[in-house]
C-alpha cells in the first residue's frame, strides 16, 4: 500500500478543522495541494519498489555472501571470485522426452517471488523483456517455455541412467528456457517432436561491474537432450534481444545487438543484426541481416 494512504485520518482531521471555520476557499486550495502531494508520493514509492526489484535480480561476483545453513547439494559454485549462493529447487519440469526431467534452481531468498514470476507455458513470449506485440510472435510447435526470475541454473536428471547434471557449471540469470513439449504437437498437420533445450541467459559479468544482471550481454545456447553438449548459437560479442518464429520454414530468428565498442554492455547506438537457425536440426545460427 502507498504510505501516503496511511495518513488519511490525519488529512481528514485537517479538513474537519478547516470546514468548521467555513473557509471554503482555503479548503479548496488545500484539497488540491494534498491531492497532488498524494499522487507524487505514490509515484515515488512505486518507482522505488521497481528499483528494489530490479536490484534484487543479480549476482554479485566480488562480495562475500554468508551462506545460510543448508545442504551443500543446494548450492552452486561460481567462478574463482564468485562465492556460493544459497539456492532452492522449485519443481520437476516434465518434458516431451520421457527419460529426461528438468529442475529449475532459484536463488533461495527470492524463491517466493520466483514462484510467482516464473512460469511454464507452451505459449508465445521469448522473455519478460519483450513487448506485448512481440509476445504473440514467438509460438513454436513442440516447444514449451519457462520464464525465469532469479533462476540461476537448470538441473537435468536422466531417469534411465539415474544421473544428475546441471546445464551450466556456474550460476547465471536464466531468462528463458525452451524445452520439448510434454503434449504431442504438430506443424502443418504433421506430428513434431523436439529433442533439445534452448536457453537465453546472462551468464557472465561482461561489463566488469562485479554484477551479473541485465546490463551484461545476454547469450543464447543450444543443449542436446542430455544437457551436456552445449553450443553457443551466436557470437560472444552479441547480446540477444528477442526472437521470432517462422512457421513456414520451422526457423527461429534471433535479433541481437553487437557490442561494437567491446565494453561488455548494450548501447542503443550499436548495430542490431538478425541470425537464424532451423528448429529441426539446430546448429550455430547464421547471420541473415
């Protein structure tokens, strides 16, 4: 609730006092001033809340975080300067590959918000940064999508071999996970099945500010069904912005901005290029524009 609303009783008391004096001109002026003040306070409060949420979704790579008491299996070791993070598994993702199951691993202290803001769908959006018009362009047959908030890693478990592995050796901020749809899908009236995973992720402190967050370059990877063989789909000096699906050719287009000045972050003045790859047999993306 906006803090300004909490002062309602005080404001009401002031109105009563002025009303008793029958000074309606003063009452009108005070009403206008207070109404404007309430609006400004609420807007500032909302802004501060958004800033706090934005700051929350990041990983610090130079400061020491004191680990909570926890099972070491629920922690992910980062690079040389990244301390262990307290993490928590959320649920088991059922994929269209019966022997393969996925487990999203979240930052522990943000688990409640992650459960609210991350969800799985066979729907339309590439990631949470996309606009509403873009969200309706990304439907891909045979693919379900998981959107992440403080999603640090994806664990993969093979029910046949009974072996567990994670898609990434170091924690990052996963924005979107594409995985084989649980329900049978079709394209042009023909059954279609996928046997791989695609991930959009901030996985490196590319701008050197000691944080991994949205100010860094976003990478895009392809994993085989085991989650072991990883392929970076576009060059490392690009940051993926959004995607588009071509149903006639079963192709995915990736729109990415090039880090032309090599400062490790996206600049709106830097060039945007388009890459593409086939969803039938994904290989490293080719540049279209």
